[in-house]
C-alpha cells in the first residue's frame, strides 16, 4: 500500500527543487499541504496537478481560450510557417 502523503523533501526531490523552494510554495499556498505538528505533508492525490501531469478544468479552459485567440490573431502566419 502506498503512502497517502509525501513530505516536502520527497516532493523537492521529485520536482528537482530545493526543500526551501518547495516550503515557500507551500507557505504561499501554491502547493496544497496539510500541517502535521511542525511539518507539512502533501496529499499524494495532488501530486499529478503539482507535477503538471494533470490539468484542472479552469486551466484547460484558459489554454483553449489562448489557443483560439492565437489562431484567430495569427492563423495565416501559422499556416505559412507550417508550409516551410
């Protein structure tokens, strides 16, 4: 059975960041974590979202809107670049 939580050092290792950088992201609310005593634990269910393997619905909508805008604004240029 896998662990339900991962520690800040474990997440830092996964992300290739320092423990301090991950700790700051937790303190700023960029990474959801649970405080256990003096330590923080990151629920494993958030790992895909943190590592960028899963996108939220709002993030997908933002990306779709950005792609539509880019195609509308630069569609002809993109077509020409595709031919080269």
